[in-house]
């Protein structure tokens, strides 16, 4: 099935990003998978909110990768785990990947025993979707991603592994763990309207100016939204930074739109 191939492409895409030392955004990963395996006529049908049926199905299906422990989704983007790197290499196509997930036994024993190594200098990742298997195999040579679950078991770094970049400076004033821009445009992004827990509506903190930012592509129309803190409605801010206040509203001509949330003022501006 095409959705199985797209799910494999998502895993391989994250393996490629890991090899390149970058963090991939969920929307970009999904877009690459869909470009590699385009929608058929039924999958291309638009649901309410203007999102294709196939896009919603793929977004939902990625939860299987999270449940298997192969990828993580955070406010900084999507990342592949060590188990995910092994899975990317172990399963050559979407069918084998789907069968393993359905059976509840994701990784063969030999794949579990294989540990990723630091990639050789000068290695060049493939940019072609058709070479996903090569990308997946190369990913097993990349430095392991250390997730919270694996942090306690992580071995000391060897001398030939490049040092991790220094973490950004601590905020100059308290910041929440997450800020979502929940509103009636979320379905366009592949999420559900007015639900602050979805990754697609999470804003990213820019340490340089202490602003939370989100840039999205929206069709022409009128939209309403609020800033929801820590993926919940327990703390939210509407127009003029008022807690539990009225909705923010914009009338958009279509195209990219940038939202900035300032936790000092609790207000959202549109750029």
C-alpha cells in the first residue's frame, strides 16, 4: 500500500536528517514522503478544512512509529531513535515495515544487536527518494540519537566522535515548556482544530529574542486562534494578551503567515 511506503519514507527521511546532523520538521518530512509516493484520486480528495484525505491518514499512521519507539516528536522537530535507525536499515520496503508493526515485533534480533557508529568523514547522503534503502543503510553509521529513554544507558563518547554543540543559553525570564497556536486553521496543517496538543501547531522558541514563532502556509480566509500553554487549555491567552480572553482573528489573503508569541506580554502578533 502507498501509505506503508510513505511511512517507510518518513522513517528513512528522519534517518537521513540524523546522518546530516539536522532536525527535521514534521511537515517537511510528511511532504517529502508524499512527494515520493503521490496520492491517488481518492487520497487526494479534500476533507473539511481543505486537507487531503491521504495527508490525514499518513499523519495518523506516524503514531505507530512513535509507539514502536522508532521516532520522537517534540517542539524542536521529529527525531529518529537508535531503534528507528536499526529499523530503517532492517526493513527494505513499506510492506515489511508494516508487517513488523502489525505483528508487534518491530525489530529482528540481528537488527537489535547492531549499534550505530559515527559516520565516516566525507560520506555524502543520497537526495533521491528512490535510494531510500541506501540512505537507511548509511544511517546506521551515524552517531546515535540520545533520547530521554536512552540517556541513562548511553556510553561515554569516544575520542573520534565530534563534541555536541553547546545548548542555547537559558532564557532570561521563565518560559513555558510549550506554546501552541490552537485555532480553526489546524486542519490545513494536518491536525485537528482547536486542539493544542498537536505537533503541527506548536511554536518554536527563538532564544535570540525570546519569542515563540510559527510560520505556516494558509489559504485565503478568516481565522481565529489563541495561544495555549503546555499543550493544554488550562492556561491560554487571547486578544491583547488576556488570559481566557476573546479569540485573536485575522483575515488572510493567502500564502505564508508568521505568528510571534511573546510570553512577557502574553500577546500574539502577525508578521
